[in-house]
C-alpha cells in the first residue's frame, strides 16, 4: 500500500480520462508502478501475474482494467482476434490487432 501512495504516482490517484492531455506520462506511471508492485510481490515470495497486478491497480486506483480471462476473452470477441499485453517498459500498452 505504501508504494501506491507515493507522490510519484499522484497523477494516477484521480485520473480524469476525458481530460487527459499527455497520455504518455500516465501510461509510463502505470507501467512503472506495475513493475514496482511485481518486485514487491516477488520479495514476499508471491509470483505476480499480470492479472494480479492489474486487479490491484483497478481496485486501488482505477487506472487500468483488470486484464483477467474475462477481459481478454471479451476484447478478443468484440474487438479483435488477437490480443496481447505486457506490463513492462518495453511494451507500454496493450497490443490490439484487428
């Protein structure tokens, strides 16, 4: 919980998605926070999946959907045939191929 309350992530606390001007900054913050959360879980002996991390971010900050089985099936069914995501600095956002 301490990590989620750090000032460096303050722009994620009350995101107004309709008013976002510089999405890159917010995406970078989400990716950095996700990476940090994964590190914290690993130090505690927990294997952090993308589903776990995105559910924590959804439940605490509401800044990203939970990338669970139902979400990915829905995206594949409604938007595209292939859908992949990777919460790492290399791939900063979901890749949707339609």
